[in-house]
């Protein structure tokens, strides 16, 4: 999934968590030009 900016990534991750997913299953990655957060869906897929 691609987002336009860091805020969209954070909102998406929080929304997924609020729906029962697991947020930040891996450490956040911020390389300046790219920002990455991982989540696990309800069925366990990352």
C-alpha cells in the first residue's frame, strides 16, 4: 500500500489497529525519503 505522506501512513496503521489488526509488528522504518510501518491483518498476514 502506498500513501502520499507520513500522516496517511500513520492514520492507515491506526485504523487497521482499531479494526482488530496488529500495528507495528516490525519496527518503524524512517529513512527520510521513505517511511514504513507494518501491520498484521486479522488472519495473521503481514
